[in-house]
C-alpha cells in the first residue's frame, strides 16, 4: 500500500511539473483592442499598451511566460477564444454568461459607474460633492450607446423627472462632450473616467472631476481563457495577479494609469 501511494504522488508531481514546463515554454497569444482607454490602447509604436497590457506583462515576467499581443476588433473577440486564435483575452468584464462559458481569472480590477463633470468657478459650489447633487443640478447627460450604462442613465433621468439623456460612440466622446459644454454630465465606467481626470491632459486642462454613483453595480475585470484548457495557464495567471499585488508592482502600474486614489 505504501508503495502504491509513493507511485501515485510521484506521478502527480511529474504531471504538475510537466504542466508548468509547458506553460513556460509556449508563447501565448493575447487578444487586445486598439482603443479602450486606459485598459487597452495602441501605443506610439503601434504596439499594444494600457493598464491591462502592463498587468499581463508584469505577470509574464513574474511567472516566466512568453506572450504575444495581437490587436483585434472588439466585435467577436470572445469567439477567438473558442476557435483557438487567442489563448488569453484581455479585459473581460465578468457576467454570469461569461463565467459559465469561459474560464476567467480572479479579478485584477473593479469599478463602479461615475458621473463626469466640469468644474465651474461661476457656480456655487464650483464642484458638486456627491452624485445625487450632480444629477439634481444637471440637465444634459451623455453615455455610450449600447453600453451597460445606457439603461442605467435613462433610468436616472426618468427618476429625476427632467433632463435629456444623450448617446455617443465612446467613453472619450462623453469626455469631450462634457469638456466642451455639450453635456453637463457624462456617465461611464469610473476607472475610465479616473484615467481622463488624473492622467489624460484633458482632465487638468478642462478641470474635470468625477462623482461615483453609489447605486451602480460593481463590475470586475478579468482575463479570459477557453474553458477547460488542459494546461496550467489559469492557475499561473491567478498566481501572478496575487504576486504582483503583494510585491507592489500592481500599485505602480495602477498609479501610472489611474493616478492616486
């Protein structure tokens, strides 16, 4: 019996060692997109860049992974996991359907939705202190068409009883509308607005600020893999996320893309 258990554990050790070796030797294709700031963008050299890209690069360095980043279209990108074009998909927001269909890493970031406003020195106060006050004092609102924020914003305006909910094509265009006075308040993912407020030049130039919607859901950002892969990649990515959070690497990357706080 003792001999049996020795053989069993030896086989398990050999299997795990082989899986780890395969994970380190293979070059994994990462699917990203060109313009979803600050999570996924295209850098000056036309290479993949952004918060999520930096997180994956830090994990790769820590876990000795070889990654190749491929910029693809937003539409149909999840299906590229199914057909094997991509091994890893960057910046996958958790939903029940996605959890059932794909293997998702532990979240590496989360966010609530936020109202974006422009400071007005002629008003008293020049900045609103909370989301309810900002909604009450605003009349024109804008968000991305087809995004999860669209029905939420329409509900906010309906509950207010006055005002207009406008739609546009991207988060940046909501920022531009607020910065140029076309809208009183933008409504989108708080982390995206945090980037425009603290890092992007438009934030300081136009005195933009944000107020978090306390009633909005919390969304979680993960990396997606094809369900049931026969390697150790999911565990390796999860381990890497935990390690870069523990050693301060994550904090440095976070500050680069979102600023303080």
